[in-house]
C-alpha cells in the first residue's frame, strides 16, 4: 500500500512578485520542500527528473512553487489553451488539486508555455468555466522549468454568490484543514510519466481520499 503523504503546515511570508523562478532567497528556500514521487509506486524519480514543490501564504492568498528538472527542454509539450479542454495524456503540465474547508475539489493545471486549464470538480462533475483568479508565471531554464502561482482565497460561502469564480474557503488552519495534491506529468515518445506529492497507487492524481492535509501556521 502506498503511504499517505505527510501533512503540511504552511508558514506565513510577505507576498512576492511572480516571475516563475524559485531562487528568491527571501521566499522559497525558507519553506519546506515537498518531493514528488512516482504516482503509482511512491518511488523517487531519477535525479534528472527530480521534481519538488513549496507552499507559503500571505494574508489572503496561498503561493505554490513547482520545480521540474528536465533533461530534454526542447521536447516539452503543450496542447492546451486557456479556457479549453485538452488531451491530458499528450502534454507536459503541473497540476494543483485543492479541497478547501467548504468545497471539494478544484483543479488548476499549468503547462510549460504558461497556458492554464482550470475546473471546479465538485458535485461529481467537471465545470471548465470556473476560474480561480490565480496569477501564474512560468520560467524555462536550461535544464528545468518552474511554476509560481498565487491563489487568492474568496472566503467561505463565496461560491454561493459567484459559483464560477474564486476559491470558496477560509484560510486553512489546524482546526479547519484543507486537503491537496500537487502533480507533474511528463510525456516523451508516447510514454506518460506522472509524479505527485500525495501518491495514489493509481494512474490518477485526483484521488481525494489520498490527498495530504494542509494548514496554515
């Protein structure tokens, strides 16, 4: 059985300007690194495919950073466009899945070219018209690509007034937990590789019962 991912306590830091890079010593190195492992087996990837994530918060938003080592930068694939549904098995992307204090769950997918696909996955259906309001930046390096994402929180009950916009939920706390997963998909020569923080023992990132806990300090 694949072990459950460790719970994560998010530390508070001042907000930052997004540029897609995760080398700002004032921010990312100060928070815990979350290694991503093979989605099915839980095994660590090779060093050349090392992938990790970090999360922190400010007063009213969560920040996500995802770093993807990549030996073949010239072969990154991106098929999606903002607001359109893609062939999810033919592109490289990172994916953030969030179950908040009041809603389960949201999906945000970011491709190397900066395109974003979002959906509200609640109520047993997919709503692709939903928009998180997130700011996203992608950086392409010589041997990696990385994503920064600032996700504002709309507050608990916000979905009733604006069901297609914003993340419904209060800031996570030890008393009011969120649950999450962060995944990476890599496609080369028709082979799909998937890594995740909360490994599921399946080929899918979205297994809510396997999501890791998230709360803010």
